């Protein structure tokens, strides 16, 4: 996940909300546990909400299905 971490750091530094949504979602797909998956999806969801991004609806649904919301 080193490359993904580097891309996340770069997106945070650039303030690129759209990239952060995509990167946290990508991290959730390869997460080693449900706890990690929930963590990454929550971050993607928060960034989507902040950006008014339509992906927030799907992320919320995934978190709800996991019992996180």
C-alpha cells in the first residue's frame, strides 16, 4: 500500500477532494479487515460530503450495509 499511501499524502497536500474520495475508496477495496474497510470508507464518505460529491450516496449505503451508520 506504499504507492497508495504516497498518492493519499499528495492528494491531502494538494487539497484534492475528488482524488481523496477515490483513493480512500480504493484503500477500502484492498483493506485487510472490516475495521480497516470501514475506516477508509468513512474517510471517503466524509470527503464526498464535504465536496458535495454524488458518490456520498453510494458510500453511505456501503457503510450502512456494514452497520457503520
